C-alpha cells in the first residue's frame, strides 16, 4: 500500500527527540517510495494527547492533518492550552505533534 499519511503515537517511554523518531521512520528501507514520506506527511503524536482525558485533542490534531480544508478554524494547540489552563498547568509545554502544524 502507498499511504498518503503516516501517523504514529510515540511510546510514553520514548527518549529520542521527535524529529529523530520521524527521521528514523522516514528512512526505513523502502519507505522512500511512500507518498507520505515524499510529501513530508509523517507525523508523531505524543501519547499524552492520544489516550486518556486529552484524547479529544489528539482527535482534533488528526482531523486537522487529514482534512485541513474541512476544519479551517479547528485549533488543537489552543484546545491543549485551554486544557492546561483549566486542569493541569504545564501540560502544554511539550510537543504534542511533530512536525508541528502550521
């Protein structure tokens, strides 16, 4: 199969910088032929936004990546900032998704 996107959730135990993880994925043997790699559409998600009470934020990031034209006003980073302000201060200080959405 030739995926247009690769979405991976980082292990909570991952210690490498997310850029290194994405680079390792993108340079796997044969992956240079994937449209996702050719178009830089390989994304790494923090496990903290994909599971548990913040999973709705991970879903928002996924929607924004896969269908940006359908969700032009959706702002997952703002959602994460709001969550941090209401419930857990500082939870928004680490990278939620790499590469960050522009």
